[in-house]
C-alpha cells in the first residue's frame, strides 16, 4: 500500500521545474475505513489527503475514485485512473474475503439464562 501512496503522491506533485523555489515536504495520506456488519454486508470508505486538504474520496457502491478538486486528477491519464480504480477494487475484494475467512474461524458463544 505504501508503494501505491508514493505513486499517487508522485503523480499529483509532478509539474513544472521550480529549481529556485524552496522544496517543501507535503505528505499524501490515504485513510481507509472498512465496515463488516455481517457475512453479506461490507462497506469500504476511503479518502486521500494532501497535507491538510482532502483531495480524493472513494465511492464504495460504484468502486470509483471521487476527485474533490479540479487538480486532484494530477497527471494521471484516463487509462491509468481506470487501472488504479481496478487495483483498489481488487484490493477491497481480497480484504473482504480474507477478513470474512478469518472471522469464520473465530467462534464466539454466549450462554443466556433467564433472570430470576
């Protein structure tokens, strides 16, 4: 996942040469929230942040990246974005499968007794 973050950061920040401008380190973060309500319902939410500015979101239903600013697309071509969305979909499918498989190995039980 770190490699993907670095690729995204590089694509977003590539631009004209500014050799005279001081180089400032701006971090790109991806935040992921996955909810597993039961065996049949899963939702994944994600957001991309460039410093303190949210630049991207993830539409769980359609499996697409949401660009929150006109410049959020960076230097990605449409084909590269399709490939990136496919990569995220495959990742989320695998994560869901692995999590459900692990959860099925756990056995939780509660004994209920009537209150007297």
